[in-house]
């Protein structure tokens, strides 16, 4: 079984017009994705943000829920938030987590997709760790997806509904369950 971490990227990500921008960290993402990451056995949940004040915001949330008053009130949430890490860049995540395969996700099809059953088998095999990347705003920028070791297919209904732009929280939970559930 490969060691893996979930990575939520806030820069570089795409904006509405396809420009590259930096998105703001959302408190909900921190809690929800940490709970999914803990549920499915991730070694860590990284939030990537170039702005120190944004990373400090996450560090304060984590401190509140792991050592502060809420840790005593809701111990189970503490177990989830203990996975949370912040780094300024994807390169810094790799420097900390170690050389890893980079697996991409997107609501739109990326090049050379690997289906979920095959990706699941790779995760269950021996080999380098995996960083499972999720975007924010309008998705991961091309300079990130170009680094892909593997790209997962977009989640979509078996019967096309004409819509598949899930929240990153929902997409992460579904993808983790497809890979590890
Ligand atoms: N238009 C963007 C895209 O194509 O990914 C939607 C971005 S969505 C708000 C933020 C992130 O959630 C995406 O970068 C991706 O990681 C994930 N995501 C959202 N919908 C998804 C889907 N249908 N399949 C796979 N991942 C999805």
C-alpha cells in the first residue's frame, strides 16, 4: 500500500477567464477535507498557499481544534485536523513529504487518464508515495497538471446530466472512496 497525502492547491489555479490566480483558503475545506483524509488513511492533508497570512490562518484553526477548547469538546475532530499541514508551494510539499507521484484531478478531462480501478490497484501496490492534488477556483493551472504522473477521470453521472462542477470537498470525498473505499 502506497503512503499518500491529499493536497489542496490555492496557487497556481485558474480563474473564470482562464487566468492564473491565487484563491483564498476556505475554512470549510480545512475541516471537511481533513475528515475525509483521516477517514481514508491519508498520511497528511496539505494546503498550499503562497501568502503567509493565509497559512497562519490555517495554523490557528488547527491549533484551536488540536490543543484549544474545541479539542476537548470534540476529540474526534482533533484526529482529523492533526493531519493538516501548510506549505507555500507544491515544491515545498514534495520537499517535506518526499519524492512522490503527482496524481491530478479535474472536472474536465485531462490528458492520459487512468481509470479509478487501475489507479486503486496502483495505490495498493508497492512504490513511491502519492500526492493527490485538488484545485480551487476554476481548477488546477496547466503548470501544475503538466507535472502529472497520473490524471484521474472527471467524476460524472453515468447518465450525462450536463453538469459536474462539484465542490472540491465533495469531489475529494468521492475520489477517496473510489480509490480506497
Ligand atoms: N472547472 C474546475 C475543474 O475543471 O476542475 C472546477 C474546480 S472545482 C471548484 C475545484 C476542484 O475540485 C477541481 O480542481 C478538482 O480538483 C475537483 N473537482 C471538482 N469537480 C470535479 C469532478 N467532477 N471530477 C473530479 N474532480 C473535480
